[in-house]
């Protein structure tokens, strides 16, 4: 059984062809919409990148059951869900994306 406990193991997984392919299928299945936003009655789709501007919305494909604890579900379509960055971070308990620290914080929900 494969393990995805360390950063390296996870990094390797997220770079694998199996994941990259499956991720695209999951996005397609979810209509390129954040499934959380959808449940709340909103629509958050991946925005088109315009030259000179950062992408506004980036969708993530999330593992409902984290691969760290459920490695056998890493490539299960039923375990995948498309989430916008905001919802993905909330789920992961992050307030900003540590992988890309240079990225500007897009959501400032605390301000009000
Ligand atoms: Zn969302």
C-alpha cells in the first residue's frame, strides 16, 4: 500500500500522471464549479487568465477523505470534489496557501 504521509510522498503523488489525469476528469464531472459554493447556491468557476492579471479563482480538486489517512482512496473518483481556493483552505484549515506564499491573499473575510 502506498503512503502519503510526508510532504515528499504527497508532492510525488500530486505530480503523478494518474493524479493529473484523474483531477481533470473530476473537474469535468463537477462542471468546473466549486461544489461547496454550489451547495450554498453560488457558482464559482475557474476564471479565464487574462494577460497581465492573476487568475481570480483557482479550483482545487480535494480529497474528501485525506490521502494521508486514506491512501487507498487517493485515486477514487468518489473521493474527489472540486473546491475553490477559499473552500479548500477552509477545509484544510489554512488561511493562506503555503505552497505559493507569494500569492496575494484573495479573501479577507476577517475584515468585517
Ligand atoms: Zn467555493
